[in-house]
């Protein structure tokens, strides 16, 4: 109680010190207070606190409140017998002055009233002019206002002490939603938090991530800036610089300099967008300083600042766009609370004229008339000066304030709340009786309406829902905020041609340089880019240019908006903008580099028949197969000729079939790997080689044994018959086949993916390359043994020249295989070259045998046919000379000889290894008339 009394005393002292209180009063049963910035704040602090009159933000809003009261009072059953009055104060856009003015709202509650309410008769104590009942009813039940958040906060702090409900039509300060501090405050406009979200949405729409922030050094600017920074951090929008300005030229000039530094006029990047949270009195000087500092010129095309302004920017203030200021303001994006024109109010205001009742009740209209029309009232008839009584508003000279709709909604909201409150506390009142007796001073009002409880009235206020004069639905959130809806404007000076502007604007909006380009409502942003001043060429407001695809951001000093671009590896994708991650084997980044795809699903590699890597080996193999088939046919046709017989027909056929198998392996290797193909590959290649080189080994081994045995004994070597040779070959090849089958049983055939390079997935069989090499180890052993025997038999007589060709083929094969091994593993990263080289190497191995072994025989059979004829001049060896010491055994019987090229006696298989001088001493025996195939096979 002591603190309240002390506060009341201080307030009373303040009131009496002010002197002339600026207000207008309208009588009524229930009085609504009003606080509006009828005048601007004075520039000088040592004189009158009020400056020039403010038409739109001041007088228009006062008249909007009076108009709403007239409409409500004209509806007789709205408040059922109660007339609304008004006590409207001028805040002069000054928080301290507004607080002093607001004392009129609580004067009766603290035991004081205006001196004009009392009169004295003959020196007696003053008595009130009216009855005590009317004096009590003069108490303000609720207040509409103020406009500026700084003023509203001061007024709200006072009114809450006396539990007076307050509804603001313009204050957007986010702190006013705090019910712990402002428990009786509501507003028909949304909180700045929604305005900030709308500004963030616009920045995101245009990709502005690096912006500057300029705010006024007052409660509105500081709280708005703080809310913006909080939301900007959530959306990764960086603040290039924060400028807190005073309403002084020096402070604004310094801030503009700092903004231009962050703009970086000579670069493509920079903080081009500036978010403004300032009162309307700051904007004109800001535009002036920006134009001077940047030396803006018309149509210069110079990089300049773009303003993203809060609803503190007054689009009806012509001071913003005078002279060069227009160039600085061009392109500004301005948020304005979504408001519609109220035609009935505009008609009402245009009808106001000096002398009318509505005009004379608002004494500020006289001041407006004198300022706007440069006239004077009450001039004598003969005066030549401009008479205010003759002046009228015209539609061309009148543009209603944007907050008119919200002022009217605030008055209506309080009226609806009072009606709901009255229905609760005075349910028995008769409407007709109350209306008839409203002007009867002797009537008694409902007791519940004499002292309205602010807490209960505020509870009814928050439940109010109605459609306003233009059909908009009005309601309040639990914090007392109005619906969040903004109109987005773009300032486009009149330098544009009328045709261009008419293309972008409706005829109704052509009256303004501010073009409506979109809206923001309840989190939804709509922008019509075609209406923007810059069209599709959206200005950049970023710290660094975006990185190209495949590049990551390397942040500079941990600033999320400034970075250098660093290239990711080709096989890496971007987990986020700053980190690259390996896709892993078999995976590759998508085109956007934000995820990976499975290479095997899109481009699984394997040998394709249409590729030259397949066509060339296939041609080689086909020629080889055709050649082998041709030789087989030739041999079959000349099967009984001496050359074919002497060549060992059975092994020759095995060799030819083995070579066909080798050629056929090319088609197996080139086929798409599947289970059966992989099984055939693992068994077929080794088996084909084993058949080929087993036959070669048996051939060379047979010749080596025959001539080796001839030097030691006349006993015929074992296993030299054709059947024996075939069985030995089958045995040696069977070992390879058995080993391959066991391998298949242990490791079943299948397919797998290999990754020769990071961007390739190759379908291949499920065994590594070196395992395949192991399977050829047995064949390599056969090659080595064959080569050894070929070396041993290289000096056999000239007639046994097949050993020379076998030796040459084995030398070539060894070189070929060694070269192939290095080439095969050296090309492991290119599956096509590796597979093609393997196919050609296999074919070349067969080609070597084909050329070296069979070409001499084909030449004799097809060209030198006279050499493929049996001769009958050989001698048959019956006995050996008894006097020769080098005779090793009895004479061989049934042994055939072939005559030499010059008709000389052909040496026998046994005497062929003897010296020439000893062979001459051997007896020549006439052979039998015929020879068998076995004997012929012995020689060749």
C-alpha cells in the first residue's frame, strides 16, 4: 500500500508539472481511453515535447477510433443501453510524455481530477459540475493504444497497476506477449516474432544468407533485432554486422560507413541486404546518408544496399523519398501488416469539414487543416488569405493509414468484451428500459458495471471472435496477440514508365510507388517474382559463392556463411556442405553428389560380344577352330599315307581336339559369368591345356626313350604302341581333370563383383586370379617336362625332324606363358584387356603347336606329295657282324626302314643313334614286302 501511495503522489506531481494536457473527451457511460501519436516527437529536448502534427499515424487513427464508437453507439442493442465514450490522449511519439498523459486514465482511481471539473460560488469550496454518478462513470474501463512499442510498454506498466485492460492496434514488441509482465495487454496485430519469421522467410526465398542488421537504440529496435538474430541462427543466416543507431546524424553516418564496408561494392559477394528495425523517424536520415556515402546516381547500375524493413517503415512518409533518398530506397522490401481499406471510414473522413459536429469534436483536425492546406481559421470576410473553412479533403490527397483497420478492430474487440462482461454480471437488465432511461440521470446503473474488474474483462476479451467491417476474422491468441498476416511491398520509384508499372500493379494500387509483391500468413510465404523491381536477376547477399558440385565448403574461422571450396574425391559424396564421405566399393555418387547409387544396378561391367575386346579374340579362335577342323579332315582323307601314319595318328587327333578345346575356351571366357560358365572356365582351360601338353609330352618322351634305349640295348622300349600313347595321354590329362573337379567340390562355382577401379564393378567368377593361376600349375609342369624332353631329343637324326619342331614349339610356349603371366597380372585394373589377353594367349598357345607340328605335315601332304609315298628299297637286317665290338644285341627282326632323300639306306631306329662309321659296317638285309603302322610310327 505504501508503494502505491508513493507512486500516486509522484504521478500527481508529474501531472501538475506538465501544465497543458493534450486530449479530447467524448462523454459516455463506459469510457474507452486512447493513446495515439498525434504529433511527432520534438527534435529539441529543451522545449515543447511535441513536434509537427502526424496526419496518418496520428489523426487518422484518432478518427478511426471515433468512427468505430459512432458505429457501435448507433446500434442500440449492441451494449444494451450503454453508450461508449472516449478519452483520447496524444503521446507525441515520446514514451515519457505518453506516460504522463496516461495519468488521466487513472486520475479518478487515485483521488484526483482535473481543476476544470470544479467551480466556486462566492468563494465557497468547489463542488463538482455534475453528479457523483457521472464522475464515477468517467473512469476509463479500457484503453486503445499506443502505437510505438516503446510508448505502449510505458503505458502498459502503468495501467497494469490499476488492472485496466489495454488493446494496441500497432505495437508489435515481442515482450508484450509476456503475461507475467503484461497480464492485461492484448493487441490486434501480431508479435514481432512473426514479423521476424516473415523476414527470415523472405531471406531464404532469395537465398540471402549474409546480411547486415541495423536497429534503433530503443526498446522496439533492440527487441526486434534480438528476435531476428535468434531466428537467423536457426536458419543458418549470418549477421555481417550489427549497427545500433541513435537518432543523430553522426551515429547514422558511422553506421552507414560500416554497412558499405560489408557490402563490398567492388565484389560480387557481400552483405547487400540490410534488415531494418527502426522507428519511422530514423528512415529519412538513413536514406539521405546512404545516398551521399554511396554517391548514387540515376540509372548508374551501381551495387547498392537493399533494405529489408520492418513495419516501422511508413510508406506514406514522403520524407523517405525526397531527392536522392529515392535512389537509396529503391528496391526496398517492406513488411506491412496485412490491412484492407475500410471504404466506409474513408467516406466518413472525406466528409469531415470545418463546422461539422464530427470535425469540431476533434480539435487536432483544426491543426491538421492549417498544416495541410496552409490556411487559417476565423479570418475576417475581407481577408485575402487562405481560409480553412473552405478546404476539403479529396480522394487524390487522401491515403488512409495502414493501421486504421486495426484501430477499428481494437475498439470493436473491447465493445464485444464489454457486452460479454455485461451479460455475465447484469443478466437481468432490460434492453428497452435501459435505452429509454439512458439519459435519465436518476436511473441506477447495474452495480456490476460501475466498477469493472479488469481481470474478468480481459478474460472475456481473449475469447472474442467476430468479423470486422471488411469481413476479416478477428481473434486473439492465449498471449493476447492478433492473427499473423503481412503484406510484402517493394519500393519501385516513379522513374519506371507508367506502362511498366501498370503491368505489375492493379489500377487500384497504381496510386503508390510501393508494389505489392506477396504476402506472409501463418508461416506461408507467397512471392510474385515477376513484380519485383529487379525481376529475375535476384541480387546476391552472400559471403561466399556457392561451391560447384563435388566441392565441399571449408569454413573460414568457423563462420558458416563464409568458406573456401575444396574438391571432394570422385568417389565421395557430400554428407553435408562441409564433409565428404567415401561411397564405398561398388558405389558411386549421384549427379547431385548428395547420395550414392549401386554401380552394379546401373552399369555392371562384363565382357560384351559387341566390344572389340571380344570380337578380335573371337576371330582368332574361330580361325583356329576352322584350321583344326580342316587339318582333321585332311588327316582323315590321308589317314593311310606314310606321313600320317608316321606322325602317330592317334596323338595327332588328340592334339587337334585339344587345340579346338583351347580355342573354344575363348568363347567361355567372353561369355557373361554365370555359375555354369564359371565351372566350365575353371575345368575347361586346365583340361584343354593338359590334353594338349600331355600328348606333346608323350610324343617327346616316346622318342627320347626309343633313342635312349637304342644306345644301351636292342630290347624294344615299353609303352610305345599307339594304344599305350593314348592311355598315357588320357592318364596325364585325367589327373588335371580330377584335380579341377575336386576344386569345384571344395569351392563351388559362382560369381562375384570385383572393383578394378573405384568407378567400376565387374562381374566375374568367385575365385581370385591367382587361384586360377594355381590351376594352371599342373599344365606348366607338363610344359616344362615336354621342353626338357624336347631339348634331349634335339640332336636325333635329320629324318626324325619332328623333335626339332616340338622343341621349337615348346621354347615359344615357355616364352609366351612367362610373358602372359606378367601381362595378365599387370592389366588387373582393366578387365577387358586382361580377358582379351588371356583369350589371345590361349589361342596363341594352340597356334604355336598348330604351326610348328602340323604345318610341315600339311606341306608334304598337300604340296610335296611325292614325299608321302612308301619306298621298297630298304634292307632288312638279319644279323649283325660278329667281328664288330659295338654290336649290343641280336639282330632285330621285322623292322622297316625308310629310304633317305638320296636313295641311301635309311638307318634303323637302333642304328640311327650309332656313329656313321659304325653304321656303314652294319649288314643290310632286304626287308619284307610290307610294313606295319607300328614300324612307321617308330621313325617319325
